[in-house]
C-alpha cells in the first residue's frame, strides 16, 4: 500500500486541492495525501469555486494553502498523481528517478484534466467530474473499494 501520495497540478489552487480532498475522504487511516503545484501560487487559498464545489460534497478545503512542488516532495512521495502529461514530464525532468511513480489521475479514463483556472463555475464543475472519476478509479485500485 502507498502511504505517501502527492497530487500535482500547476497552481495548486484548483484541481490538485480538490483531488487531494477527495482522496483523503476515501483513504484508509494512516495514508498521507498532500498536493503541490509546478508553478504554485504559494500561500494562496484554494480557488473559491473549488472551495464551494467541495463544500457541496461535505468537504472543507478552506484551510488549504498552495505549495510549490520541490524535489524533496517528489522523492518522499510513493505515488504522484498529475492532471496532465506535461506535469509528468516536468516531474521527470525535476527528478528522473521518479519515473515509475508518476501517473495521470485520469489514467484509466484515458484523458488529461484541463485547468479550470479563471473559468466559469460551470467549467469548474465539468472538470470536477473527471477528477472524481480518477479518484474513484485510483481508490478502487489502491484500497479495493
């Protein structure tokens, strides 16, 4: 079982905080799940639309603050879930030894998850669907849900 999972997007205020929260909601006790951004808006809270979408699901992400992805985070994580292929490539260039542990969140859905930053609430909601599908697929594989 993976005990340290890292979720990565670009700014760490939209997609990865939602995926992190959804994974935490279904992970067994003792599994550490965090998120970071390739070009994080360091210290910023989750986007208000992300906060609202999670609140609609009974999950509070108001305490989230964006963090910049570091080599140390990559090395410590046992599994890294990204939103797009370009994120995977960035992590591989940052830490070539991470190749086997970096995967797309939407791996079994066959597609990347586009960035909803500065888009409409409806667009955010449409992006949450593949995030939820990806989380469900990974949770089923990792924790036999």
